[in-house]
C-alpha cells in the first residue's frame, strides 16, 4: 500500500515538475526581466513541491499517521468497552486498531485479508488496513 501511495504521488508530480523545470531552464523561455522574475518564482515553487513530496513520502514510509490531527484516546477496557468501537475508522492501520481495541482473541489470514476476532465481534483487514467490522455484544 505504501508503494502504491508513493507511486501515485510521485507519479503525478515528477513528470509535471520535470516538464516545468525543462521549460523554465530553457533559454527560449527567458525574455523580459518580469518574465525572468516569474520564472524564478516558478522554479522555487517546483523545488518546494519536490521537497514536500519527498517529506511526505518519507513519512508514509515511516508509518506516520496521515492525519495527525485525528488522535483518539481509547477508554480503558479495550474491545469490551462499547465506546472504543466508535473510534474505529475505515482505512485505519492495524497498529491503531490494536491501540484502541487491544490484541484480538484470535486471527485468521486468507491471502491479503486478515480476520480478527474479539469475543463475538469481527474485523476485516486488507493489506493491514481496517476495511469493516462487526461490533460484539459488549456490556
């Protein structure tokens, strides 16, 4: 999944930035002083975007949450606490699920799918990301 995201981001930015850089650095593009200033501004914007893409790709590789503003604090009791099930979100990485619900009672893996069981509740993960869940009968 990480590689798909990386290719998606880089696959869109790299060709565009290469084209812009080629146009910007060509002698034919340089004209009046105002055009020169615009070109320098565009060069800097492209370089800034390249740095940003590299930083984001690095964060994805390290497993940094994509949306750090959404930090949830589970209640004590793990999966046995009904409110913790409301903290789950589709696409959530497996380690966040474990942080919220705790380790599953049992698991089953079928190819790229994982099934985690908590009491009579069940989670489905695909490529280590939460796809769906069935809340158990909790007290």
